[in-house]
C-alpha cells in the first residue's frame, strides 16, 4: 500500500534519530525562551538549553503532567502570542477543567500532514467517500480527520456525532467507503441498522473503519469487523500532543506507527519515572519536536503500552506502539488485585452468547469489602421468549471465565438487548461507587 511521505515514514533509523536529536535541542531552547513554566522547570533542575545536544539528553529533561497544563489554563503555556493562534481545541475534561490545545497556521499544516499519513496508512485515497462521525467541535477527532481526508483528496462527509438513523441513511445514499468514529459508536450504528431490518454488512459499501479515542481490544475488533463487514484500523492521539495523527496502524495491524519525526515517544516506569527499553510495558510519554503554539516536553499520557522499533513489513521504519491497555488512572484496585477494564472486555467477548455491551461497577459493602459487578447484555435470542435455564448457564460461564482471568470473584448481571446506555463518543465503562464513601 502507498505511504504518504516515505521520506520521513521510512527514513533509515540512524538518519531519523539524528533528525530527532537536532529537533530536540531546538525545541528545548524554544520552550526555555518562550514558555515560563518550562524556564522555571529547567532552572529548578539547573538545566540550560545548551545541555540538550541530542537524543541521549532526553532523559535529563523535566516531565510535563496534565496537572501542569491545567495550572496554566487556559493559555499560559502557549509559546506564541494569542494573535498567532488560529484554532483552539480542548479535551473532554471529565474531571475538572479541560486541557486546551492551541494551533498556529503552521501547526494546522503539520496536523494536515500527519493526518494525511494516517488515512493513507489505512488505504484511503482520493477515490474514497469518507463518513466522518467523530464529533466536530472542541473535540479534536472531527476536525482532525476532516483535515486528513481533505489533504488526500477524499470526499469527506462531515456528519459529526448523533442522529444515528440519519447517519445510516447518509452512509447508504452517499455510498461511503470509509468511516471514522469511536469503536463503541460503530456498534451503535450496526445495532440501529439491525433494528431497522438492515444488515449493515450487506447494505453498506464501507470497506475501511478507522476507530480510536478509547481503548478497545482485539476481541472488540473481531466483533466490529464481523458486524460491519469492514477492515478496522486502530488510531491513537490526544489533545495535548495534536489530537488524532499521533499514531495509526498499517495494513499489517501489528501496532500503531508513531509519527516519530514530530512526536518523540518514550516508555517510562510510571512509579519511578525511569526510561524503559523497547519491548517493556510502561507509561507512554511524548515530546513534540516541531509544534509552534503549544509544544510539550516529556508529556506523561498516563496510557500504558509497549514500543517496538523493528522495521515493519509495510516499509515504515518509525516505531510502533501496541494497542493501549488502558490509562494508569483507569486501573481498578479491587480487594488488592489490579484490574484493567480491557481484560474484562476481552474475557466477556470470548464467552459465546454475550454482546459487546458492558459496564463495570465497583462498590463497597458495609463491611468495607469491595464488590465487582459486571453488567453485560446477552444475545436477544435468549429473551424471545425468555430462556432462564440458558441465561443461568451463561451467567455461570461468564463468572467462571472472569474468575479465571481476573483471579477474583465477580457478580455478573445479564441484561436484555439495549439495556445499557449507548454513547455517541467515548463509552463510559466503569462506575466506581467507592468514591462516594471516601473522606
Ligand atoms: P480526554 O483526556 O478528555 O479523553 P482526548 O480526547 O484528548 O481527551 O483523549 C486522549 C486519550 O484518549 C488518550 O490519552 C487515550 O487515553 C485515549 N485514546 C485515544 N485513542 C486511543 C486508542 N486508539 N486506544 C486507546 N485509548 C485511546
Ligand atoms: Zn507497518
């Protein structure tokens, strides 16, 4: 498959690392001179920009956390005056103030470039009609993809989120060949189609789906590809770095290629901050090498993954990151056991008869014991008429599968079709009621 910018995406690693080193020392000087919080951080560590000569000096630089960016809300961490900023985006900000992203004209051109690489990696060309169901607005998903599709010359349909039936009509009438949204919303589209008596697989021409913005497992990919009849690509990004366009899979689906000439990745031990080698799991950290309005140095994403640097069969030489296992702050500690929601998803989807719709509820009993309840929808065929014998068996199967993978007992509650609330954007899988009792 074609590569949008082979000069950079397939650059020999030695050359790439040299380029990254040069850009790193430039950006270190830039943030030192332009952004007060970085100058403060450098001074506290006794660092000057001259200390940063190449990639080996990366680990000497200070980290940036989400809290650092919140403290500078809204614009104090911009490196340029506001009159040079032509666009603002923001993260959803479920807890407290959102983090803001600012873009100069040059940053938007960079975004267009990395998004053109992204959609090309998924096989999109100017012949495609692209149904873009990511939200348009402060969220980076909608406008980010919009730029990418336009740049490669695809016909973009800026449908944004919501009005699911209308989306189905447009998908069919316009003959979309590519679609983008969260993985959870892709299932909502398939379900709504089924409700209307339409088989999404057969009726729609969509051959490629580019899904991201939330963690999803290989099991979920299988489910989505089967129901929608398309090839599903994972895409990763975050507002603090640029939005979508940080990394994406190629046709080999063996990890997401990072646009490393612009976004320098590292993996660290989340507890000690120590840099870890390729192949080790830890927290993903990014330094933006070329951004103008809002460069960040060693930004801690809180996302857990593994990096691999071997050349890929597609010809790209940039590193690949594995599917994100979850955020460090999504990890549940239940009765002393660490549990990632993605492990629960994987286990449930391997039980035949369960639907890919679930919610995890953690609660604490009067005796201070944590309880893990998993609500999951069972296939509609068990409800019409209701077959309690089969449902009891299914519940027992799910509980024993979860006991085996998690190592602790859970209570599974089976629900009928469409019982759980569907999301137009990022799905909310975990409800932690224990927070109510704290303090
Ligand atoms: P918010 O922090 O409000 O969710 P963003 O929209 O910037 O704001 O979301 C970025 C976060 O979304 C990432 O840090 C990561 O946790 C998650 N994310 C994005 N893409 C993926 C993906 N493909 N797989 C797993 N998680 C993802
Ligand atoms: Zn590849």
